[in-house]
DNA sequence: TCAAAAGTGTTAACCATACACCCATGC
DNA sequence: GCATGGGTGTATGGTTAACACTTTTGA
């Protein structure tokens, strides 16, 4: 920390992360049970104070590692909440991020100042500490808005997935059914899916084709300014 | 300020505002010439430290009033810049806002810690202090993205305007020509323009019809979740 | 009467939507 | 052989995009 005397007002600054995942059925969020006051025992978003020598993004990555064992995830800044009185400890400003993780990378275990960390279905969240319910709401709105023009959905799926997996994910996020034929037409037409030499096995129905998100192709298309209307 | 000892790391937090205006020809930004170090004499975005008892939005409104005499403008949070080393005074986090003002409400005069404030065409900005050039870039991207699905353009025009004014504004922001007939069809079809009983006077060509943005009607439409594809 | 910008419709291409049946597989 | 989900095409209506001339006004 910086110990020199500063000549300007200073405030506590936290980062908080809405980490979203998808288990094949429902959208989920990582919450941690607070081990210390305030809101001791309540569920909250993972996060904590920004230290003197780290950027906001470094801070949120460190907290996610410490509190939930999460690393290497898609992260994006969401909004900064700075109302006076949003934290009982004093004037604390929170810069919120949202993150997306693939099912594989889910250790989600406890850390230093949080006694537990676990996934909750977004449709069944407990009461949250601070103004975190509001933060979650903003994050879900943002994801819903973003998914229809940017391929962020792939950050929630395993490397290999079927078109039905992708469609079910979109339906879970948008909370409405989508037409199968139109959905397939659109995604295959976009040219950002790479067909793999693999199909499902051991399923009691016709085995589905596996695909992979073609990042390189997507970047080419995005660079030429194509309008990615996904749904 | 809060004088009690705090048990968590603290940082300076500033707000900075990209205030955009439109003079009928070009998009413009308010800049202030810094009267104090660091970057004394350089042009910078209006802004300053957040005090202990004000929200971020209160802080940015206060700074805009003090430094540029601006009040009552459309304001929206843009992004929070928190890299270590972005400010030579130490670890300072900046929450940036962008604002839109109508030509009428342009006092833009000097205040306490800024010796001058004035408008610059966005296409001819001087070298800016801190990382403010980056902040401006982010703000312009945001405005360009936003204008195509939300009627923020009206915040940059006088109460009464012609369809040609509106079109020229869109062309200035998007930096490309738009088709006159299609532009008119779309905006008139949207039903968010109120035709006034006034026309231009003293112009050396057919006098244009004046319109007004119909906020009430817009809110009705927005509430029923209509997709406002504007351009 | 000229210059300058306002105002006005139609057509063709494209895109979004709605919709139903056969196929492959495991049990 | 049946239950389960995978995979496929077409027709229709709506939306977007391209395009040029007449009108009004002041100088």
C-alpha cells in the first residue's frame, strides 16, 4: 500500500464480480458466504478491496482466485456503484465486473475471508448482501443484451458442443423458446462454427454433431464490420 | 470528509466527463485548461475528486457546474479507468461519464481550479492530459453505438429542429451520409416526432417544417418493448 | 431566373418467421 | 418397435436500400 500522505479525498474501492455459468440446464452465479462483518453469514458476490498496486481487473481476478478458485475467465467491466451509504463500513465505491466461465473450469472452492463459495441458479438466489441483488440484475440485463449481437455465449459452453446445447443456452439466457430450424440456419450461416469430426455417443437418439467456436473466423468477420444479429 | 480511521485500503477517485455538443455542423467536446499541476496548462476533460458525501453522479454534476458552468444535461456513466500509474499524483481511479447538451444551454465558462473552458471540434482536439484521449475515444464509440437504438440524438438538438438538422446530426455522429428519403420515412414512421405549427423563415429555399421530440410517445413505445432501429 | 435545400414513392433484394416430417440410436 | 431428440426446406410477409424529380423560397 501507498503510505505517503495524499492531498486529496480517498475512498475504499472494491471490485465485485457476477460470475455466470451454465450447467446445461440453468444459468448459474457464484456466490460466497461472508465470513466476516458486515453481513456475516449472508451470501454475496465474490469481491473485495482494490489494493494500491493493482488495476481493477487485476483486483477482480485476484479475488476470484482467492475466494472461489476461479481463474482464466472472460471478464468485462459492468458498472460502478458509488452511492453514499451503499456499504455500512463507510464510503465505499464498487466497480462491478461480470464474468463467464465454461463448465470445465469450475473449482469454486472456499478461500481466505469467505467460508464457502458455490453456484446458485439465477432463478433461485438467496437474499444478497449490500446492493448485490441490483448488481446481479444489471449483469443479467447486460448479458441478455450482449448475447444478441456478440458471440459471448461460447464463453459459457465447453469447447465442443452441439447446436442443441447452444440453442438451449440461448433459451436459458433469453428465457424464451427459439425455433430450431431458424436457429441452426442462422448460426451455420454466420460461418463462425467449425464442424468437428465427432458426434455424440451413448445417447438414445440420433447422435448430434459436435461443433467448436471458430474464433479466428469470427475476428475476421468482426473486423470487416459485419452486423452479427444472432437472435 | 470522513475523518475516522478506516481499516481498508483507500484511493483517490475522480470523475471525468466527456460533454458532447453539436453546433449544427460538427460534434464538439468541452475541455478545460488545467490551472494546476499535474499537466498544468494542458487541456483535459472537466472533472475532479469525488468528495466523501456525494455520489459519483453528484460529483460529476458539481464539477461540470464549477468548471464549465454546465447544469441540467443528459449524463450517463461510461467506464471506470483504474490502471495503476494513469495519474502521476498516485493511485487514482477515474469514473468517466459522458454527457449531451443542447446548443442553448452552453455557458461553458471558467471556474475554480480550471483557468478556461471551451468547446473543441472532436475532429480537431488538442493533446489531452492523463489518459483522457482514450476516454474520449470510448465515449464517441459509445455514442455511435447508442444512437442507432436509442433516441439520444435529441439531447444534442434544440427543442425545435427540422428533419434535415436531425439528419445532419446523425451524419456527423456516424460519419457517413444517409439517404434522405429513407431517413425521413423511418423517423416519421416511428411516431416520436411531433410536427409543430412552425416553419423556417428567412431561408433562401423552401422553408422546412419544425418538429419536436415527443418524449411521452417515446416512453409509451419503449415500455411496450419496441425495437427502435434508428439507422 | 437561378441557386439551394425541402419534400415526396416505388421497386427489388434481402431477411425474418412460421411451420412438419423423417432419421438415427438405445433400450 | 418405440421413445427421444437430431436434422432438414419452403413459402410468406415485412424490412431495408437504392434511386430522381418537383416544390418553395430569397437573392
